[in-house]
C-alpha cells in the first residue's frame, strides 16, 4: 500500500515538472520560431538566401535572407550587415529601417538584417533579460526579438576547449567559435558559424562588393563604443566620415583595425577580399555590466542611474558623454548607424568615383525627429510582393 | 569534416535523451535517497535534458 502511494506521489511530481517544462519550453519555442515582417521599399529587386553563395549553411538555422536593391545603373556595390550579434538589436532595426525605405539611384545595395540568424533564435543567457521589445508605429505596435551574442547551441555544439582561429591559428576564447565576429574569413567545411562567415565572404568576393558595413552595439564601458573601426584601405574614408559627422551631427571616433586581432570582420573581410571593410559601434546600455534592472524600457530608452554614476566617475567611453536625461534611446542608435553608413558611402564616392553609389534612406535627423517606428510599414496593408518574413 | 561535426552534434542530443531517461528511471527505481525531496530533485533535473533532447533549448 505504501509503495502504491509512493508511485502516486512520483507520478504527481513528474506531471507537475512536465507542466513546468511545457510552460518554459513554450517560451523557448516561441522565440526560436518568431518571424519578423519586413515591407521592402520600391527599390527592391530580389530576395535570396545566403546559402546561394555557400552550400554549407543550406537547410540550417544559420541560413539567412539577403535583400538586394539594384538600381540597374552601373556603379559601386555595398553590403550592409545587421544582427552579427543579435543582442545588439539597433543594428537589426537599422537594417529594417533601411530595407523598408531605401532608394537606390546608382549601384547596388545588399542588406542582411540578421547576419547570424541562429543567434537571433534564443534569448540572452542569465540576468533575466527580456526576450522582446516593442516599438510604437503609425499603425500600431511592432514586436522585435532580442537575440543572443553567439550562435544557438542547438545549432552548433559542443564548443572546443580552445578555439583555434582559421587560418591564423590564433587561440581565442572557446565560446567565440560561435561568435560570427570572430570566425571570419571562415571556411566551407568548418563549424556552422565559420560556414556563415565563409558564405558572407563568398557573397563579397563573387559580387565584387566595394563597401562592407558591419553594424554593432557596445557597452558604454567598452573603449571602442561610438566608433568606426576601419580596415587599412577604408581608414581614409572612415577618418573623413568621423570628422564630418563629429563636426556636423554627433561625435563618433575612428580607430584602425588591429592587425594582430584575428577573426573580426574589420580585419579579415578586408584582408580576404578587395572590399572596404568598416565596423560601427553605438552605445547600448542594455548590455552594460553595471546597469540596473535589465528591462525592455532600458532597451528602448537607455536610461539607467547606475550608468549615470559611472559616467560621473569618468568610467564610460561613449561620446557624447552619457546623460540620464537623454539616455541612449534606440531611435538615436539607429540614426547614428544610418548616418554613419551614409557618411562612409559619401566619402567612398569622393575617394573612389568609380565605386559611386547614390542611395537614400532615413538619417539621424529623421530618426531623432520621428522615431524609428515611423519608418516601419504596416505588413497588413503591404503589397504581397513586397512583404517578407525574416 | 562536416559529416563528423554533424555526428558529434547529434550525439549530444542523444546523450541528453539518455540522461533524461536515466533520471526518469532514478525517479521511480532507486536504492538510496528514497525521500520525497529526492523525487522532486530527480523529476526537476529531467527538464533541461528533455528540452535539449526535443531541440527546444
């Protein structure tokens, strides 16, 4: 009789645990399968998958859509990357705003809103980070996913004890084998993230991409925040862009890509192709270690009293200096990325007229005036040929 | 190399399923630590292995 009772208790406990597993698992399942609408602009030409350039990622969660805007007018070409680290969501939002509003009069523009798609399919581990944020638009609210930094372990596992970067053989942190910005130039038969890097390199090489812009966000205590990081060949255009923007719109630093730091896009993409490689960083309080409660509001507004204290103690590197009255709102970060991109295009056109691209999309002043939601279009009213899900 | 990588990757899912089954067996049939609290521990510990085996987390 006692044994029967024991079994009954165990079954009840198991049922409760399975219910908890279902409730938790449902949230994980939802974020993995969440789809983001994108209403492409009138300049849109074609959407294809990155695996068209390297079979190694075909059919995997790392394969990601590429949006092409071809003016038909001979000129230069550029690749704009958001979501290399999806836990830096202003980069993806900047790519969405560009993709939904861009006009291309000369040359070609390729946009990849979620460069590491797999990393977008899970939330950030630890610290009770929110999984989504919501923006107000002209037609209602729109929900966005906040992903993680590295490729989902469901798609690439196990990590090695030491990650040996290919081809430099430099030893890097073990988890960086799932970090898209440590695996360039990649290889066709490597780990999944290396294969993504390789596919992006193949796109750059096969399409003769002239300008490569990789958007990122950084914690305010990271010295490279609010900065262009430029490969040797793109240093001139980035210096000019930095000076122009700093004088006319907002302060942004410029640094040369270190030659001994391997695997990063601003180094390897420039070394292993002919493109002008540029990386940009904005200030994202959400990922700062000293920030207080990590909430959706912090993601949207960037206002945090602990960061204000850190700023007063001179511990932050962002420019302009952090002020809690303004914070670092997401539309400001998107605006910085878009104007930062436009400025390097402008200076590339000056330095290399044969690579000229004539393009238009919302810029810093537009974002500061109208917010980011204003530039996102209603998927329910969109032409079905222009509506995609990322 | 791609094939080997995939095989190793899949082995981890199989291992997760095996651990989940071992814990399930331990929940119903074990010789030591027979109190109720250990039933809870065994049952609760199944969750991460189950979610991994099902490709959810």
